[in-house]
C-alpha cells in the first residue's frame, strides 16, 4: 500500500510564502508537529485544521486532497 497525501498543508504554506515555524506559532504547536503534518506522517485534528485554515486565510477544503476522482463523484 502506498502512502497517500491526505492534506495539502505544505502546498498551501508554500503558496502563502509561510514557514512551518510561523504556522506552529499561530496554532500553538511545535515546529516538529507541523513538519509531520506537511509530510503526511501525522494529521491534525479537525479543530486544528480549522485553526490552520484561519491562520492561512483559506477555506478548510483547500487544506485537503479530494478523496474521489472526477469519475467517481
């Protein structure tokens, strides 16, 4: 089974020109935790995902990869 990228936190951070350390400070977690989210080795809770979206000024859906391809909808 291949590892699946569930979230797009790394991508959105790059689009917003923000660093892991900045996000860690905004949502009150360690930079190591943000790094794990960015590498998809761990996932934030839904409550934390809302905080991340608010800090980055994006819709929460922008932080997630779709689960269905266009043909499955």
